[in-house]
C-alpha cells in the first residue's frame, strides 16, 4: 500500500480532449502525440468520455461528451474499439497509465436504457424522465434501483477486462451515493488495482477515491490574481485541505475542459500569474493536472459541442520545457511526496509574496512566488534548513543559500530552487 501511495504522491495527470486534440479528432491521431507527452513527463492520461453521444437533445453539432447513449460502446467520432485498445497499449508501452471519464449520475436522453429499463431513471410527478441541475441534454438515474447499480458496475468492469484501463475519473461524483462508489471500487478492483479521481470536494468521498478536486483553491487563486482577495484567503483554503482525512490528495489545476470553455483560459483567469499558479500545482501537496494544449500555450476557449481544433504546429510547444521540468521535479524529488512537510515562510511582503519550503530528509524544494505587479521587491527569508546549495529549476544555476537569505523578485516573477546534495 505504501508503494501505491508513493506512486500517487508523485503523479501528474494530463487531460485529453480527443475531439479537439487533432484535425482528425480520433484516438489514432492523438496517439501520435504520445511520445511527446512521454518526453514531457506525463504519467497518467485522462480521456474525456469515450462513449457515444445521444442524438436526442444534442447541443451543437456534435453534442456533449457527458450525454452518453451507451456505456459499453465507443463514440464512432473517435474511431473503434480496436483503435482505443491500440491507444491504451501504446500508452502502457510508454509507461503511462490511462483512465477514462465515467458519467454515472445521468445519461443522454436516448440511452437505450430509457427504452428497456425506464424504471432505472428518476421521474417527475407526471412520470416523465427528469434532471435536477438544469442540464438540457441529460436525465438522472435512480440510485435506489439495485438492478441499475449492478449493471452500472458491470459496464465499468467491461472497460477494465476488455481494454485494460487503469481507473476512472468520476464526473460529478458527489451526485452519486458514496455507497455505490464503494461497491463499484470493490467489484472493479477484483479485476486489477485502479486509480479513482472524483469531481467533488466532499472529504468523506476519500473513503473510496484517491484524489478529489481542488475547486476551492482554483476559485480563490483566480480571485487572488484579480485582486479580489488576498494571500491569506488562499492560505485559509489550503488549511481546509490539511484537515482532510490522512493521505487525501487534491487535484490541483489552473484549467480543465469546463474551465477553459465556460470560464476562460488560464490567461484570461490568471493573466501574468498563470505560470506561477501552474508551478504551485506541481509543488504544493496534491496531484497536478495539465489540460490539453496548456503546453502550447493554448490561448483560446475551446468549443464544447462543436469541432474546434487545438492549434498544434510542427515546433515543440513553447511550454514543453516548463512542464517537463515541473513533471520531473514532481516525479523525482521526495520532498514533494509527503503532506506533512510544507512550511509556509514569512517574508517582508507577505501580502505580495507566497513562499514555502518542502523537506523530506536531504531533499528540499523552495518555492517563492511574487503574486503581485510590484517590481523590485527585496525581502528576507529565515529558516535553518535554507543553508546549503540549491539549483534553480528553470535556469540550472546553482546558489549558496544561508539561514537568512535575501531575495529580489520582479512583478509576477517566481523562483523554484531544489537542494543539491
């Protein structure tokens, strides 16, 4: 179990929007990017739902990934089952794991269950299919129906036995009873150990899930970048996460498919601080997420229901090296693998500078972020474990630091230093 935990603590996840990733929008076309992603240090691929999309109630020309019409078929837009199996094989050959998005709360309007098992769905007072959250293209499942629950688990097992997937990212997990997820985990892991990611922020769900979303951090960090709150507000949210069950991990991100489309790119949200907050996601305790195209960087909102290709070129993405250095640090540096060693450091500008030190034996990582537009901020940091030789993550320059050390940062500048043994 400790080996599994250590692996997850060193993990990073890359979310794949297959439709928008290439001109073809297929598994086979995406697979051509696997060597580049392997070189960038990606450890786990999360594919948005691979199942076919309902026609009835479809939004846009292609519809929402999250309006499923069949839990055990492939969306023909992406290819066929053999194409998907080949993608997984190639990912595994490159030592990357692959998880799929699982939408258990609802189906599309014309899922075949609506005809064969209408009692598996929630109904309104008039006996019609219904949906509680304002989504126009889906209808809610009834989790008081045990037959539906059993079939849902069988559908999940299909992807493990047939395709050898490595786990599930569970959409709107908190809308589905925790008892169901516990049953699903128990039955699915009879087949192989799996990784479980929940789109929710309910601490209790860590009884099943390895990782849950850090929505609160993402929202407060965006407000901080827009000068709507202060650094202390972000610290308060991070304190909440320390009160989660022991070993609980949060998914840290500045973008994902929902954020990019509906709320804006990381540059719309964070402006000049986008890279600083990306650094935070890799160096604070949790699991960092990279969304399709962030390494370009992608500067546009991708359409959700229609084709809208990411603009790759033949050149190496501008932030490939940036993310490669962060993924390697996260994977290799033991200081980033345990939760109890984060020391937030005081500076002369606590309202502008967020600094913290991670320590695990001889391994140390020092992170200093100027989360303001103030230039030439000169400040001191005092800590007995600062003394020694450190290397700059992005420039490779080495520095001798003392117990009391002076730094100067320009507006939005950041430093990531790791101890050289």
